[in-house]
C-alpha cells in the first residue's frame, strides 16, 4: 500500500531543530544543578534594519525567526493561569501597538517594515513576522500554550493560529556532592529543551 505525502497545512510550520545529542553521564560524586532558563530573545526586526543577521542568536548560533517590531512575545509557564493568558492575548489582539487588521497583505508587510522573500534568496520570509502575539513555552508549560492556541482556534475564526517547534539551550552546572573530594572542579554542560511557539494574528 503506497502513500503520498501531501502539502503541509498552511497554518502549521516546522522550524529546523538541532539534532538530538545524548548527554554524557554525570561523574561519580557530582550532581546536577539547573540554572534558570535565560530570557528568550524576541528576534524582532527593526524598521531601520530589517536584516535577519541582526537577530539575536543562542549559544549554538541558532537564530530565531525574524519578527516585526509590533509582535508581543509572551512566555508561558506551568503556573500561568489559563484565563490570564487568554485575556492578555485578547488585549494585544484588540489593541495592537501598530494596528494592521483590515489591511491587505502587501500593506501589512510595508507597515511592519519587513522585506518579502525573493526567488534569489534575498530578503526575509515574512510569515512569522506577521504574528501579533507569540506564546513561547518549554517543558510542562507546552501543553498550556497549546491549549490557549486551540481555544482561540475554536472560538475566534478571524484569528489565525500557528504552531511551531524548535529547541532552546539550557545550562546545567555539574557540582560536587557535599561529601565529595574538594580537589575536583565543577563542570558545565548545555542541554537542549523542546520549545513550542504559538503564533496568533488576524486573518485579514
């Protein structure tokens, strides 16, 4: 039985992720001490400099998708109340810093100061840059971000909801146990975490 792969849904996008790497074993006499995740860069594009090379990069040089200056990035945690996130998203959608609702696509791109992609590879892909709100979640908060996206998809047909995946780098300290040999030195390792982005924007 043969199968053919159809086109990917228009409102779903898979971002390039780094290959999974198996972490080395913790040496005897050491324990893991996790650092808080760094603040996630927004990757916004400036109206004066819409160059993707100017977007911030993480430890491995992975660059987040470029974003417009008006995009609001909300970090979702496992303790974030569901309705509080919904109300905040609604507030941004109803009162965006730079309204683009009702404008045609070309006018929206021009208003955001983002260049369109060209056949020769120049310019910037504008799909992600048109988001009005982006929810970012890792770990146990991923399910909550997905629930918020599903809520808006069900209740507001004028709002386009896009789900994306990527990875972020977290830093762990490998420290000595209290009763271990004090001559040993602490170590540091980089661990990759799954991350979900939920982009929301007006359809027209």
